[in-house]
């Protein structure tokens, strides 16, 4: 964790980015490799001076005027050069290994904490059962334990308490079950001390279940460009010109628009930078359909699960991530060229899709994704490519961001800003959750974050300005907007063999 | 290895050695400049202070080695002049 930063009542906790220890260690490791290169370049200096000394000494041997002093000075200089080179090499080695040692220490601490949390959850489960059935007044004690657990949601914030519950759930249940299940769990804990990817395993489990029950079925992705007249005041044409600001809030206004333009649609903004180059901002809405889980809308529960299990897509009946196919078709049709910088931004499920695409080597091979900006999205476990800058906004009471069951990663390219807003935990649980997750709340955070002095937030703001091609903060940027709608077209009857590759019916032209 | 005549190396050959030593001193100077650039990291902590002190120590060692090389080059060049004078006299 870098620091806490207070902006007009809202407090930010920032992890990762240029202000993080990880970033500094990266800089230090780089310094180490540079010093190592200097040392390598000096390798021949000492031996060469020694060689010349030998040449001069042997050549003048027996002469009445022998350059004793010069030869001796040359030997000393040769030795000084070699000593300096060895000193540099040692410094380089020590510097370069600092990051590795830090990583090792962090990993040990992480494993220790993970095991401790799981054992605590196991003990709590065991205690819960024992009190319920064996002790006088047990049920009352169990109710008290439950009350404490619920209280933890209010004191820790819903996000962290939910993450703890997700990761500790199996341990709690095993402890509560007792007997063989408890023993089996403890033994497995010994073999696999790191069992904290419960959330990813759960997402895969749900997908398998939905596949096996026929609730989700493979389909094909149909993509169409929506005429401007259907989503804007402009009567005809395809692209609509507009302006945005090179700020975090300016970026996140696009996902807000994506909710409004049409269902199952993404926005593609062609950014015209001041230097004449083109960049692309793609905005994704969050989950739009929960029931049925597999609907015509690509932003449904099935879509979320596809993105969360993107790296394991071959395991399931649907082999593709449909939203990713929509993104590819939209960018290609809009005219994105290989190498054009692309920013993906989304709220909630849209953020999951953005990060999942930025973690997919096949997608990155086609498009030069340079930045991902999300709000209220559980993306901590998605292996976003290290060359992609990530800015994720979260809130201490946003339960959705806990769905990854993991703390935000501490990486130099990945900044997670968690807000604690005044009055966050006030109201009913439903109100608190809704307010914490709303995009409007995050837009407010983004507005506040513009005034933050935190170096990692500042680094993210600079990355946005660089992407937009402006020098000053908050400058206006012109864009041309297009909207693309995707549809999950399911076969009328029972599903045939799982679809492979990208299949579209009335897809937009793919040529560039 | 370069050879030399039976009477020992010529003044020119010795002057070449002085030139080599000057060039090596230049390499050490260049390394010192590169080290200063590599060590200029934005890092504030006790470890950072130790790192900066280590970089400064190494820069000093590089400078000292360059001085030694130049000093040696000066002595060699002086010997070359003596050979030159002796050759002219003989």
C-alpha cells in the first residue's frame, strides 16, 4: 500500500503505480543492470594496463635507463582499475537482487497471512459447530458469532470483509463440518498453503454447472454498427463528433454513455490527437442482464463468467469470450490499425471484460492496448499484460469488487485507488451497496482524484494525458464516436459441437 | 605483443603506451559519468542512502583509478622524452 490520500472528505488508499515500493524496486533493479553494464565495459581496462606495463618492463630490461617508476605506477593503476570494476560488479549484484529479495519476502508474508486467515476461518467454523450443538446456550453463542461476522462487514467495509469470507469460506465450512472433512481440509492446506483463488475456481465451477445443465449454450456473435440517428441527435451517418477531457472522470464518462446508447453495445471513440496520430477509446457497460444467465445481450452473467475464466476458455462449451469478439469487430470496422494505441474502459462487468481482453495474448496481438481504466470491477486476478497500464477505482463498501477474492495487485503498471467517501456505511445494506457500486459515485471519486497529490494517481493522470495526446491536465480532446451492438445468437435446437473460433452471421466487414 | 628492437623500445613505441593509458583513463572517466546517471534514482529511504553512498564510493574509486592511469601515462611519456633526447644525442 502506498499511502492514504485525503481529498475533500474522500480518502483514497492507493496500491501500485509509480508511488509503490514495487515501482521503486523496479527502478533500482534497472539501476543495477546499468551498473552491471558499466562494470562489464570496464572488464578489459585493468588487464590492458597490466599488459602494457609488462611490455614496457620486459622491453627495457637491462637498459641503463629503466622506467621503474612508470612501470610501478602502471601496475598500481591496473590494480586500481580492476578493484574499481569488481566494486561496481558487487554493487550491481546487490542492487539488482534487492527487488528479488523483496519479492521473496513478500511472497513468504503473503503465504503466511493466507494460511493464518484460513486457519482462523477453520477455527471459527469449528467453534461455531461446537457451540451450536455441544454447549449449554450454544445457539445463542452462535448467533453472537454470526453477529460479529456481520459487524465485520460494517467495520472493515463490505469489500474486504467479503473477500475474507470468499477466501475463508471453504475453511469455515470444513471446520464446521468437523470429522473427516475437517481433517481432509487440514491435510490439503498442508500441501497447498495458497488456496486463495477460491473466487476464480467458483466462477469456473458455475460455468461448468451452467454448461452441464444447458442453461448456457454456445452461440455466435452478431455485430452491427448502430446508425448515429438511433443513439444521438444526429439524424444520419455513423460517426458523431464530440469532445472529452483528458482526465480520469473524462475517461469514465464514456462507460456511462455506453449504458445509455443501446443494450449490449460498446462505444468506440476515435481520438484525434494534437500531433495528428489516432488513438482509440473503447467503453463498455457493466452487466445489463442477470436473468436469464445466457441471453441475447452479451453483457449478461454468461459474459461476466466468460471474462473471469478467459484464460481457461477451452474448458467450456463456449470457447470464445463473446464481448472480446464484439470488441475486435468494432475496432476493426471503426478503422483501428495495428499499432494504434487502444484504451479499454468499463464499469463493473465492463471493467472485467476490459481487463480480460488486456490479459488475452490473442487480443493483444491484434490491438495495441496501452491502458485499461475500470470502476467497480473485480479484476485483481486477471493477468493483464505488464505493458498495459491499469487504473482501477474501487470503494471500501463495493461488494462487487470483492468478487475476485483478492487484494489489488502491487505492480508498477497497475494503480488501484480505493475510495472511502463520507457517509459510506450509512443506510441500509442495500443502499450502501448500491451507492458504493454506482458509476456516479466513481465519477465523483474520479473528480476528487484530480486534486490528489499521490504520485501513483499523478502517474495515472499523466498516462491518460499521454494517451489522449495532450500536455496539460484536463485539456479537451476531440473524438468521433461510433456505437456497435453485439448479439449472442443461439442455435434454435440443442447445441451442436462447441463452436470454435470466431463465428458471426451479419458481422461487420473484418477487412482493414 | 608488440615487439621491440634489441636496444629496447623506441621513443615512439613508448609514447604509444602513454597514449593507451590516457585512453584507458578516459574510459574510467566515462564510466564515472555513466555511474552517476545510473545512480540518480528517485528513492528515499535508509537503503537509498546506503545505495547513494555506495555509488559515491565507487565513483571515487573510478576517479582514483583514472588519476592513477594519467599519472602513469605522464611518467611513461616522460620516459619517452628521455629516450628521444638520448636518441638525438647518440
